[in-house]
């Protein structure tokens, strides 16, 4: 069975500061990993995905994530936070054949 | 062009009523899903259909019945609505099970 743990249900950073959202996964097979963003009153939008190619994955809106097998992690980063980044972020894992398993989400708040 | 659409966006109804939510995707995907997102933003998969065939049926009350008339549509019918059914329901689709999913805008169901 696969699982995802997102460390920190709420992260707050200042505008212009580094954004780091943590995600650890558990999978018995090589995982497919995803980050989704949900803006208020909207559906989920795919930010980026890892599917066994390059371990550093670049996504939309300046976000990137690095797959670290030894640490079973897939943390999401952005060098400089913008007010428009305020949203809920979800990490998800799949074995490529079954359903996606989502983490509990991390709410990102940006302080001016 | 909306990739995954849901109707209605908001649904307010009384306990005991029966209601339906419709979902359509124009991406040509074979797999469609229904998720329930509770007030704490936790996403729980309810059902998954692949080419009109039920693939995943999580522990969901029998009052919830999905129906897929064709692979572009997946509707959700809910009988005898209860207060605990209040949530946001998301439809999603993907090319393959376990692959990246594209989400609809959600339907906010409020049961009074």
C-alpha cells in the first residue's frame, strides 16, 4: 500500500522568501509522485509530476521538486514566494496502475 | 474550453432528498473519478471508472451511486441525503489509472 505524509498542515512565509513544502511517501514499487495546488473555491491543478525520469522536476509558476529515493521525499520548493502562491498544496503518490493517494494538504500563507 | 466540467457548482438541499451531480470531460480520457473533500480539505476517493466500467469503489454508503453512460461522463446520484454528506465533490479524469488527474471545479453540497 502507498501513503503520503505532508509535514505541516500550515506553512507561513514572507513574500520573497523561500517556500518549502515537505512530502514523504511510502511505496513498495517505484512511485509516481505529484504536487497539486488548490486555490480557494477551485479544483486541483497539477503543479508538477515525477515519473522516473529526472529527479529534479520543474513545474508551473516557478515551483520545483526533487525526488530523493534514499529519503523517500518529494519536497516542493520555490525560491521566492509571491502573494498569488497562497493556496492549499497536495502531494500524491501512485504506482502508475492504481489510484492516486493524496496527502492531507498544506495550506500556504504568504505574508506581505 | 473546459476540460472537466461539473454541474451544478453549488447545491443546497434538505435532509432526505435525492440529488445528482453531473461530470463531463472533453480530454478523451478513459478513466474518471469522484472525490469527496471535507471541511478540513482532506481528499477521499469514492469511485473510479475506466471506460464505463467500475474499477474502484471505496467504502462509500450505498446511498451513493455512480453512473457512467459513456466514457466522457460520470454522474453521481445521492439518495436520502444526510448532514454528513455536506462537502465539496470533485470529478477528475486521467488517461490511465494512477496517472496524472485533471480535476473539475467542484460541487459544493450543503445539506440542511
